[in-house]
């Protein structure tokens, strides 16, 4: 999350916690039915509709990630708030029967988690969860069973502006972990821009994606070291699973917070071991950042694979699974509040196996509309075994699903 968004989030969420539980999602008014669920007025491709599965009436506080861990069983990371130890891990199931509009059902698997974010399935069949200071895993218990928590990585920095830990698995038991920067632009208390930036100093730099190597029958941790540096906050992080670019690590950069509407652009970076991607000295296509003009050689840093509009705030990336309508695409949740943000987009993978071209809008038209919907705040996405796109919103406290439109007429 960007610094400005963080300040707004803290203020708004603090006020929101004082509100009574509402009967429907914050700011949304259902518009008839989408299959057996309430339909929301959110733009989507022709022949589809957006269904509301759950909101704060089901106890959601700040959902950030969702993943189908077994057929019909979805785990949800609910961060709770930016205060430590308010997070939960939830299990969601969808009702198979009952009157419409239906709502999802939840059970609590774990509580008092410290600003959790990462939620991925490992090659060992276990589920990995990233809290601010630790990464742990658990087998998937039978419904109603208890988790078996096992710490994988501990002692990660959980302070500063970017404490959240995103996770992404690559081939060979490699696990990539975001360790975000301590600040927005490395400006110190005297409002100066030091060179070198302290975040990048020493053997354990921040603003870095780390690589953990897990091996053996128990997938024990063998090493944990910096992989790529100069990355302000890599909460959008994924590894391409197949095709000509299999194993490529992609990162969506939440860039420095300028007040300008169009600057600086966000970046899609192809990460390579040992390379520097410029933060805090460079932004966009290797251009000097404000405060660092003529103080760093940006040409020595890696150029982005693609530039995205400023302030779209990429908060998760996944690749569309085979045998779904999202196959061959990189899917991205853009949470940003400025005009290009608040949407879920896809980028087709080209002959090289890399994302290219113009974005495909899967969830868009998500600007605020009084009495109908709030501004979209997508923070996490997944595609389930049935090929359905699910999205979660933190501030609006919702879980949504893109479904075929069965033609139920909107209520007037």
C-alpha cells in the first residue's frame, strides 16, 4: 500500500470500526440477482455479472487474500487493521442450497495474527501464510479440524511503512518473500535524501525480494538471502508457472508517492538475481527520483518490463490457470484511488511467455456512484477450480465473484 493510502486507510478504518454492522456491504446497494447471490453494479465483460458473496454482515474486517485450498473450501486472510495482532485466517464455504440471495459461511481458523498478507499453496501440499515478522505453514486439516502451525522463516522486519509479507513459490522449492521499504522515498527526519539509503545497507536490506530455498522431504529451510533489491514494496509478486518464461519472477512496483496525478508510473518488473531496480533513487523507466537528481546512475539499474499508470497501486498478481477463461494471462488487482485504478485487469502472455499489450478489464467501471456503489478497493484475487474469478476488498469489506449472467433483471 502506498503511504498516502496508508494514512487514509488508518483514519477511515479507525472511524469505520465505530460504525454498527450494516445489513449490506459498505456503500453497495444490490441490483437484483447474479445467479443465487446479490448482484452489484460493477463493470464486467458482456454475459457476466458480479456477485456479492460476503461482507461485514458476515464479520469481514479487512480481507486481503483469498485462495481455494480444497474443492469448495476457501481460505481468507483478514488483516483486521493496521494494528498488530488483529488479523485472522478464515475458512469460507458457499451454500449449495437456500433462498436467494445467498451468503457465504465462515469459520475462524486462527486469530491474533500480526498484519497477515501472503497466502499460497506450497509444493509440499501445505498452505504458507506471511505475517509481518514471520512465514509459517500448515497442512490443510479436515473441515472443522485444527491447524498445525510450523514456522518456516522468523525475525523479519515488521516495522515501518511497508510491513506486509507477500509470498510466491517458484520451481525447485524456491519461495520469494517481500520485505518492503521502511519509508516512502527514504527521506530522513531532516527531510533530506541520504545516499546510500539506509534501507539498502548491510547484509539484510529492506526494499528487497528475498529468496528462500526449501528442500528435502520436509521442505526445510536451507537458505534465505536477498534476490533483487531497490523494490519499494512488492505486495504484487508472482512466478510464471509454465510456458517459455517458466520460473520468471514478476513484481508490480508500488512507486513513490508524488502528489502529481500522472507521476511517477508504477512498474512491472522482471526480477533477476542480484539486480537493482532503482528505489529510492530512480522511478519509472530509470529516471531520477525527486531528491536524487544527479546523485545516482539510474542507467545502471534494471529497466521495467512494462510501465503502468501512476498510482494504480498493484496489490496482487496471479497467473490465470489453464482450462479457464483467464488462461495465458497475468491478472492484477489495482487498488489505487486515482482514475486508472480500482479495477482488476489481465495482460496476455506473448510468444516469450511475458505479459504485454493493453490491459483486459475484468472488473472495472468501479468508480463511486452514490447510492449504488463505493469506489472499488480490490486487494486480492484468485481463480477457483471452476474457473471463477474471486476478488476481495479490504476497505469495503467484501468478497466478490465474477459469474455468468443468467439474466435476472435488476431491481428498480
